[in-house]
């Protein structure tokens, strides 16, 4: 049995609204309290850690610096892939009513 165009449109709308709500909740969960970290500051931190790694004599301390650099690089990557929060929030506001009525 084939679905009607109305049914297909309703399913598509539900998927869009669900994605908007999920994206907003994920963005909220990823935000940390305090001052936001800028990509520029993370770049400086990564360069600073690279210098510390090169100069460090203690292998365990160098390992700690390497892990801190990996963490900073991962955080920088996440910042560059995050959408503008205002855009995500606007999508949530537009979708939340219909989503909540269905759920």
C-alpha cells in the first residue's frame, strides 16, 4: 500500500522538527559554563603546548602536554563544526510547538 502525499509530508515534517529539537538539545549540552573559548585562544594554546613538548625533558610530563594538545585540537575542531547557536535556537523555536504536540 502506497503512502499518500499528505502522509509523506507529515513524516518529513516530523523528521525535520525532531532534528531541530535534537540539535538544540545537543548544543545546550555541549556548552560549558564560564567564559567561552575562542578559536584564536585554542590555536595559541596548541602552539604553546607544542613548544612545551619540544622543551620538556621528563617523558611523563611531555605525555601530559601531548594529551592536552590533542584535547585542545579536538575542542578546536568541535568549535569549527558547531553551527551558530542563534540559528540552532531559531530552528528549535520554530519546531518545538509541533514536536511537543505530537509527543
